[in-house]
C-alpha cells in the first residue's frame, strides 16, 4: 500500500492524479491528513479520483476514514480501495 501525505495547501487535482496512478499499481492507497484543512483537500482529491476512475475505468473508489499513530501522534488516514 502506498501512503500519500496531504496538507491544507495540497492541490486536490494533483493529489487526484497521484491517487489514480498509485491505485493502478497497488489497488489500495492511503492518504495521511493532519488537520481539518488537510482532510478537506484529501476528500476533494478522492472525489475527483472517484469520478475519473468511474469515467475511464467504470470503477468507483471506496474510502474508509480511520486514525493511525504516526511518530507518536494520532493522524487521520483515508484508505482508498
């Protein structure tokens, strides 16, 4: 599984491209997002990626939010299947 990091300044369309590319290679992508702004950008990117996958591959992505310890801190993780 590939882990992509997202911040509040992340371009959702750029993250969308990374999600689609890495999903094609691994069938599962994890996005780490710290803070409300980062989670917002990650959700936008997943929405863009889901539309692109549906349009190009007739496949819709699933997203499961969870929490994960990273360097002793709890962060929001969005797993995309």
